[in-house]
C-alpha cells in the first residue's frame, strides 16, 4: 500500500502530523511550514484511502489506521517523535498509543480531536445521536461532492455563524482534498471516527499531551471530546479557544502554531 510522506525541516526534532476526515496531509500545511521554519523536521502522511495513498476496500478502521502509522514510524526508525492528530486522527493517535505504546513517542497532541467517543450511548450521554452520522452517510451516498462543499462552507470553519467571512479558498481546498479520497474509504471512516471508543487508549497516555479544542466546534462538540479527554489523559495540558470552530488549524492557525511551538519547547 502506498503512502504519501512529506518531510520538511531539520533532520532532528521529529514531529508527525495526522490529518482529519476526509482530508489529507495538505490540511496541515500551515503548521508544517511554521514548524519547519522553526527548525523542526515535520512528517505528515495521507491515511489509507485518503489523499495520495492507495484506496483499499478493506481496513478502513482505527485499528488499521493505527497499525499503518506504526508501520511507517518503524520503517523510518523514528524515536522521540511528537504525534499530533487532528479530528479523526486524534483517534488514530490515541489508538496507536493504545496498541503500540509510547516507546517511540516523546509528546502527543489532540487537536479538535474525536476521542474519547463521539457517539451518544447510555454511558456517553453527551455524545451525538447516531442520526447525525447516518445523515453524513446518506449525504455521502447521495452526492458526496456537494456534502463536502456544504460542510466546508458551513460548520467546519464556522462560516455559517452570523458575521463570519467565508474563504472560498478554504472551501475549495477542503472539497479538493475530500474528492481525492476514495468513496468507500471515506464512507467507512464515518463509522470509524464516530463509533470507536478511545477511553481505554487515552488512559494509556504517559507522555506530555496537548489538547486543543474550540468552544464553538460544531463538528466535534467540546464537552464530549476535548473536555472529556482532558479528564482521562494524565497531566494533559488543555487549551480552549474561545469562539473557534472545528477547522481551527486554519481559522486560528497563528494561535495554534504558537501553542504547539511552546508545547514542543517546554
């Protein structure tokens, strides 16, 4: 299976950036450029079925995502790496640590991430109803190209909020990245990011962890995600961005870049 890997910056100080649904490593461009400019080596991959990677019919689940990540890290023989996961890939990072431990990991970051569990259940009453994710699946099957435009022009970047100034460039970039991904892969991934319970994975974190979440995240609401994860990860550093949407890696990139840099230097 092919993987797209981007490397920038100095040979040491390795930082790994994992992307969200239905995007690619390109969604981390602002952070990769900034960190590389500050002397860090940055590696970002396109998850299976996304971006420029191959589109296998099977294996579109968190266990395989985590194992793919482990295979890449081991193939590159990376040690002391800092792993950052945005949205869906916050789950990928959590499951990686849950399955493979932190022997190669120095620090971790969960950025607007889906853990511990997005789906509303008896044990997780603050989650989102299954109808929300069924609606995304229905939209994907009916017209996924329009679905991606609707998400990007609406809740993802908060462009549906009163007074918000939409960026057509960001909308187009989201759409393009989404359409690069495989239809089956992104469809299966909806179940992976919404129904996987990462509670036990988070309890295994034993490295410094940065948790960043916007308090106006309409995609992954903060109460059942960032705030809940901060209670499960030992000694996590939680930063709540006032008014920030889900796509804060772009809308609040200067703030996020500065916080990541401070966290890495600490």
